[in-house]
C-alpha cells in the first residue's frame, strides 16, 4: 500500500499545503494510506484532515516515518545536514547549481533517499503539471507596487504579511497607491503569456497600471533590452534556464532610467542562468526589497514564497492541479514521477 506522509512546513511564513482534505479523502478512497502532520500554521485546520480520514502525526515526525513512506511538503527541509533516507516530494531548488541545492543532494546521496521535485513534475510534452505560478505573479506584482508606493513617499518597502484573501490584499494596495498622489507607474512583464505573467498582469491591471506584455518573441533577439529601463516597474515572470538572455545587466543601476522597481518573481539570483544581474540574494517578508541603486532608487523584490501571502487561494488552486498526479503515486517509477526520478539520478551522479 502506498503511504503518503504530508509533513508540516518548518519555514516561517509558510502556511500553504499541497493537498486539501477533499484530496486526502480521494486518495484514501483509492486505497492509499495518508498521514498528515499537525500544524498550527497551515491555512487548513488539522481537524479537517482528521475528518477526511487521515492519520494525524506530530509536526516533524516524518523523520521517524517508515522507510517506504513518501514524504510530501512544499518548501525546504530543516537545514541540519542529516542524511535523507525517504523519498521526498517538494520544491528542492537543487538542479541549477545552487549551493544550498548541492548540499541537499548530498544529504539524499548519504541517506539513499530520492527527491521528486515539484518544479520538474512534467507531462509528456515537458509542461509542468502543477504550479503556484499565477499566485506567485499576482502577489509578486502586489509587493512590487507596494515598493513603488514606498519610494514615492521617500522611503523603502516595509515588512509584508499574509492576507486572508485577494480582496483584502488589493484593497490595501489600492489605498497605498492612492495615498501617493502620483499616477500609476507604467509596467512591463516578461513571460506575460505564462501562469506567473498572467497573475502579474492581472494584478497590475486591477491596480490601474498600463502594462506592456512581453513573451518569447519580444526577447528572441537576445538583448540588450533598453525598453525595460523605460518602465517604472518590471516584473520578471519567466523560469530561466540555460541560454536565457540577460534582461537587466549589472550596469542597469546607472542613472538615466525610469525603472525603479524590479519584481523578480523567479528569484533565483544564485543561478548562473538568472536574467537579473543587479542583485545576489533573495529578499524576505521582513525586508521585501533590496535597494541596489540610489538617485533614482532601484529596488529589487525577490521573495521566494510569494504565493503564501495568499495561502487559501494558492493552496486550493495548486492542490487541484496536483491531485490527479498524486493519484498516480502507486506507479511512482513511471510517468511524471519516473521522469522526475531520472532527473534526480542525473544530478546525483553529477555531484
């Protein structure tokens, strides 16, 4: 019998979950055993999972789960260096040469476990089967506009938080923008046709910003792209891979630009493939932007768990996309799960 163990997230400001109680009930109906760890932070109460038929376990108890259990979470594990003996489903951020990713892979190699990375859970045509992209773009654009509003007041963006729903978020943001007394900034989104870009464009449009929408055709020349510097806000909504052109070079911090806010929703600055070259580390909920230039200011927003600012909508959306794939866990060495395992094996061999 397949055993799925849904762990409690250990990262601060992470209230999302990748499966709903309805999804748990459906998997149990398939004959799967489902354990859900207790969590005081998860947006969906633990009791709802108990009522759906899940076995409830203490937070963090996955380390003692049976060897055959498949551990399912979203964000990273505690960085304690211990070997990992289980099969894990999560966003590992380990396949693009990231330093932390290499350490994670070494833990799997030491323990004999495996990583089924949610970012690389693909269909037969190479398309992602489930993604938080829309809500990452929506929240990323919101925080970017919040940063722009703070600039208009002569300051820098303060701490951000989760909102109970998107209406509360947009109401707060609209009030902040109106309070500046300035017209909305002209904005540009690269990757506008994708999930992330669609979410970003929707938020920007709802806030009354003029939005220039770019996708693959507009960046096919390979750059440079001086047009990006002619907009007040730029949102990078693409997942960069080898061969991606540079959108914002290191010298873009020079004066003579309109650009004052970069929202790097992909936020992968430690990867050699990153198309944004003016910053070198992700930002946080406590300090949402990194100021990389003055006169005029240039702030970079690069928070790597943006959808958790809208945990209810993003969890429901993602869980609905992922559930059909979870139904295939009894064939974990085939189909999308098998492809994810092959990719993991390739990177383990490359250590």
